[in-house]
C-alpha cells in the first residue's frame, strides 16, 4: 500500500471512532499539531487514542468526505469534511467540521501531522 492509500484508509468511514483501528495507523512516536477554532493542541499517540475513544462515546457513525488528496514521497495532504451521527439522533448526519491536514509517514504509519479545522 502506498502513502496515499494508507491515509485514505485512515479516513475511511468509522475508523476515527474505532480506537483499535486508529492504533493500527499510528506510529508509536506520532505527534499531531492541531490548530482549531478552539485553539492549539499538540497530541501524541495516547492523546489521539483518548480522542478516538471519546468520539466513539458520542457518535455512532463517522464519515470523512475527502475533496482533495495529494501525495509526494512520504507526505500526504488531505482536505475533508467530517460528518457524524450522534447517539441521540442516529438518523441525522451532521457536518462536524472542515479539515486540512498534512501527514508525514514513517514506516508506513502516521508520524507527524499538521492539521487545521473549522467547525461547521
């Protein structure tokens, strides 16, 4: 699998709310620097697993709709919209936020991420 396919598979439906699946994609030394409307976060491996676990408690469905993906060597850039279905209202899909992220891969795992997001 090439770097682009690895990142596409990471953003496949429901992966972000499945902590055990998320673990398969992360390098043990992963760092995600995230600039959001809520401020700056710097997440390591454990932080990302906790985030995935928290998302799985609030949402029963998660879907990323990728609009752009560009790969060069071990770096992949992705622009996507993240949609979710809540436990309270499982029939309604809602737009959570818009994202753009640059991922550097190491040993076919997500190693360094630089992400920006805007709530819908």
